[in-house]
């Protein structure tokens, strides 16, 4: 696994950089092309619906095929779609391209997760997933900083196309790993015991709650900072980079925290701490304070993502991993898509962000309560 792991890490770095550099620019590129908030939110929503619905269908339908070929195919197609989304300025075509792009990106993520789980010993999963996540966050930091600066100095269209070319280049790394067979057992059925049913229930419900809470504002952070503080894209990129750098540093300490407190307790602490931070974000309109709260909230919610993934999938049947991941992705992105659509209706001016963030706070609070319930009933029964 050593050589393959390095390839996966390199792939995560390159795709993370390309995706983040593209994402930090895209919404404001659409704004500059005279797309309205409602149209931009509809495009983001279409992308998330594609990831949710079609991503699951692809993951299930293609589960029996070699995962290396699926990663190669999805990476190449993602790059092509990034180019088309940068140059096509018709609203209806943007909706279609966003939907397909979401589906392919979702497939790539599901296949990558299943592959890493299959090729990593259970005792090393927290370490491997944590390392991969740290590498992705570091790439995101660079993508935000360099993407924002590049867009301000070299133009939005050029920067989007440059990110797309990097995405295409990342696909060739996949050719260097060995074949990873699919699982023909996926559609033959399996049974879950009582503990596994509760683990799966927690996974599903948490995806819905966090998805909706994040979908209301996270995909529109660049617009939010621009509307509230008239911040340049380079400034937004620096804030997003700071959030992801802190997340990378936080994920490095997650192993120590898990050994000291236990994985579920760490999840509960982080998810609960986010609630008061979201309340403060709702009313704070000082740039330094707002940015600091945003960074800490981002770090707490995202540094535990690898732990959440490994905790859930290590306690589910192996043949269920791709379908469970796809179904969780369906619900998470469906929630995000609905929330993204609502953004365009809720936010008509800077003052409306208070209402938006308060609604988001409610869903983060429900996720914290759900995690407390999960810990109370299963804390001593799962690894």
C-alpha cells in the first residue's frame, strides 16, 4: 500500500488545489457575467442535486467495475466539465453542466473513499484518512490563496481554465496504481445487527442536518464576505485559506484527542462548540471578529470529518460501504441543494445574512443533540 498511498496523497493534493482554486472564483465569475443571486444559487443547487441523486446511481451501477478505471474516468470528465462551465454563459446550460459535474465529482469521492478503506488495515485507517485529509486541506489553502490572487491579477476566466487543466493532469496519477476490483456482492443484499442499524441511522441523520446547515451559507462564503464587507477575492481567498490551514493543523491533533477522549466524545465536543460560534456569526459585523469566528467554526466542523468517516464505515459491512457512502452523499447533498436554493430567496441584502445564519445555527444544534444521543447509546459498543 506504501507506493499506492503516495499516489493517492499526490492525487488528493492536486485535485484539492484545482477544485478549491476553481471554487473560490466561480461564483464571483458568474456574478461578473451578470448572473443574479437567484441564478447563482440555482446553479449551485443543481450541482448539489447532481451529486446527490445521480452520484448515488452511478456509484451503485458502477460498483462492480475496477475502481482505478472509475477514478481515471471521473477525474478526466471533471476537468472537461470545469472547462465548459468556465466558458459557457447560458443559464440553462450552466444548470445542466452543474448537475453533471456534481454527479461525476460525487462518484470520484465515493470511489476514492471505498478504495482507501479496502486497501488500508483497520488499525491504520484513522491515520491514513487523517493524513489524506491534512494533505487535501493544505492543497485547499494554496488553492484559495493562489486562486484568489491569480484571479485578481490574471483574470477570472484564465484562472478557471488553469485550475481545470490541473484537474486533467491529476487523472494521470491514477494510471500508476494497481487495479482495485469492484464488489459484485453489492446488490445481493446484506443484514445489519442492532448496533450497525444505529450507526447507519446516525450517519444518515447527521448528513441531513449538517448538509442543510452548511448549504445555507458555506457554498456562498465568497459572496457573503463580498456583500458584508466588500472584500476582494484575494481577501476572501486568504480567509478561506486560513480556515483550511487551521483545519489541517487540527486534523493532525485529532489522533491524540481520539486516544485521550474517544472518537465519539471528540465529535460531540466539536459539534457542540460550533453552535455558540454560529450564534455569534449571525450578529457580528466586524470583519476581523467575523473572520476569526468563521475560521474556528470551519476548523471544528471539518477536522473531525476523517474520524466520522472511519467511525461509521468501520462499523458497517464491507460490501455496504459504497452504497452507504452514496446514500449518505445523496441525503447530505440533497439537503445542501435545498438550502442553496433557499439562499437566493433569503438573501436580498446584507442584513438578511443574520436570518440565514440563525437558521443554519438551528440545524447545527440538532446535529449536536443527535451526536449526544448516539454517544449515550453506543459509546461503549463501537470502535
